[in-house]
């Protein structure tokens, strides 16, 4: 199994989830973790499973990610398994409006075959952003990431 995990991360949490998943997936095959800013067409080549993870921004997929996915060639993910996750603030209003279902729809539109339901990893806000506060993964979310990664390797 060759996997690429593509992520976008403003504060580092989505990257941490991607890296925890890669630790597990690396035991079962080849895995690469790529920041979406560095993504090139070659990153899709020879890959069986594509996982994309982003934070939820404004109840949806961050604009930077939407842009990158919009310019991918039609059908680029045909024949590949795909999965999507987001990081979301548990206490945010309208929490049901999260990025991963929309992200998965975009991956399917590029030809990918979903192998799992969209997944969410929760972060909590620590302090006011203006005072240097940030969002940090809730306890247990790295374990959750490892478990979800193991499930993606064996979706049956
Ligand atoms: C511009 C902006 C908009 C956001 N909108 C939402 C939102 O609609 N819902 C939500 O749950 N969290 C929202 N958040 C919080 C992010 O989900 C949180 O910062 C993110 O999960 C942290 O991941 P990262 O460390 O990988 O950036 C927003 C954050 C930013 C910076």
C-alpha cells in the first residue's frame, strides 16, 4: 500500500494528526506526508490511497485548499482510494458544519473512491487569539488518529 497524506495546517494541529497517521501507515507500506503548499502533480503518481486533512475554516474547507483542489486535472484520483479528515473546535457554533464531508466530495469529484466516512479530530481554543492564544488538539486525539489510520489500512 502506497499512501500520500496531504494536509493544510495553520497552527500545526492538522499536521500532527497527519504525522501520527503516517507513523502507523508506514508500518504497512510506503507513506509520504505532504503540505498542500508543496503538492506537485507527481505526488499523486503510483499512490493507492490519498488522505487529505484540513482544519475547518468558516464552517468549510479553507480557501487555500479549495483552490489547490480546483486546479487538479480532471480524474486525477481515478482508481485511487480516498479519505478526508478535519480538525474542528468542539465548542464552535454549528459544529456539524465541518470541512471533511465537503473535502471528501471534492476528492470524489476528482475520481477518487472513498474508503471511510469523513473523520473529525477535535481541538480546543486556549486563550484569545489577540493575546497569542492558539488551538490545541484535545487529549486522546493522537490515539484517535492512529486508530483511524489503522482502519484505513484495513477498511473491511
Ligand atoms: C479563519 C479561521 C476560521 C475558523 N473557522 C472555524 C469554524 O468554522 N469551525 C470550527 O470548528 N473551527 C474553526 N476555526 C478553528 C480551526 O478549526 C482550528 O484553528 C484548527 O482546527 C486548528 O488546526 P491547525 O492547527 O491545523 O490550523 C477557524 C480558525 C480560523 C483561523
